[in-house]
């Protein structure tokens, strides 16, 4: 395991709507102490979906806050139910959450940074912008949204970065051209990205095309966004004659584990590959939503990350779990 989850009870102190589709939640753990946490930190939150306990990860907004932990959740109609549950909560609600943990590592010796956010992907970027501005590093933030009214934390970021904040609003005809952005950066620039999977794929292609080291592009992923619509799909188990339907609001990992097939996992965000299963056959198309496998591996579709990836149609996988035989 890359980090140990320590759960604690927390109270929802306040909510506020940042945009018509994004709501901020202020959570205060019991016995809370305002201790600094690394840039890119997230917490896991225990949610209840269709009466079943599940877990969702949310990035912390900003640097340490004396009141508690702030997260922002986009209300997504095609999500697996986490945002619907969060939006149903009112101040005073009790939840279980983990301590902050971060998988993002920035090289603080660099002097030039480029931050890129797509939609609600701004959440971990706010704290990074604050930390870099405080260090007086050279930092530019490119913020891509459908409309300016969709841009959460815009006033805060404008006050922090001034003209170093560039808003790319689609309805204003200012779409983000990643090739041009990366081509204009100083050679030793480190980039930090957070946004939907389609945008991340474009960012990685543009970064590689610019001739820059891939290790200089760091990113947070939503762990749930994909290239195909989120819909139910079928999973057959090799050699067992068993088929499961994975509902649109549940992961393959959870369904298989609930059925007793003991699929190992760690991050549940598509980043570590621990839950990867061998793909035996595909009757349809796999929607790889992980950031663990390379583009080539995703094209081959010989493995799938059960925690986040989905499919259209039916796939056959090998869990390596075998029923006891006499």
C-alpha cells in the first residue's frame, strides 16, 4: 500500500454553491488540528449509494484551513452516485473521512511552473497556485471551462495570480490549445494538470510532442471520467460460466468483491494498477479510465483496472480466483 488510510468521524459544517453545478463542503473532523498537508492532497469520504456503503475521493481545496477540510463536488448526472449523495447532505451531517494523502510530487527547486485545470479539476490546483505564489515561483494557470460562470474559485485566483491566470471559456471562443501553451514554456518548466480523462490524454500527447520529459508533467485524475458514456456493462469470468452486470453507478471492483471474488486493490483511483485483471475477450469496447497503463497497453486491452475502467457491451476477464474443486 502506498499510504495507510486512517478513518475518523467528521461533521459537515457548511455548504455553499460555487457555480450552478459545483458545491463546496466544509468538513471538520472530530479532534481536528489544523496541520499542513502536501499539495495535491485528497481525502476519502464514506458515502451511501442505494443503501450500500461506498467510498469516494475528493481533492482538498487550498492550503491548510483552520476551520477544517474543504472539498468541492460537481453534480454529475452520469456519475456513480457519489455526487448525488454529497449534494443531498445538509450542515450537521456526520460522515467518515480519511486523513489527507497526496500522490503528487512537485520539484520545489524549479522556478517555472505551468498549472492546467479543466472544470472541477481546479480543486487541487488552488492549493498548488497558493503554494507557488507564496514561494514567488514563476507560475501560470490555464483554466479551461465551458463558460466563465462555470469557473469555481475564479475571484480568489484572479486576486492571487492576476494576469498569470488565463481563463479558456468555450463560449467566449477561447479554447485551450495545449500544443501552443507547452511550446511557449521555458524548457525547465514543470506542469501540474487536473481534469477529465479526454483532456488528460490530450495534455500527455501535447507534452510529449513538445519534446519535454514526461516526468515533468504531473497530474491528478478524477478517477471516474472516461471517453464513453457511463452505462451498465457485462463481465464474464473465465472458466466459471458466471456473468455479472455492472450497473452504471457501481465499479467492477465492488461488484466482483461483493460476489466473493476477492480482487485486490489499493488506490481505487486508477493510479496504482493493483486491481488490474487479465482481459480474455471483448464483445464491445473497453473504456480505460486509469492513468496506470500506457497508451499502447490501453490499445491492446489485455488488462483492465477494475476500480475505475468500464466497458460498452460485455468483457471476459480472469480474476485468478478459482472455485474449490475435489
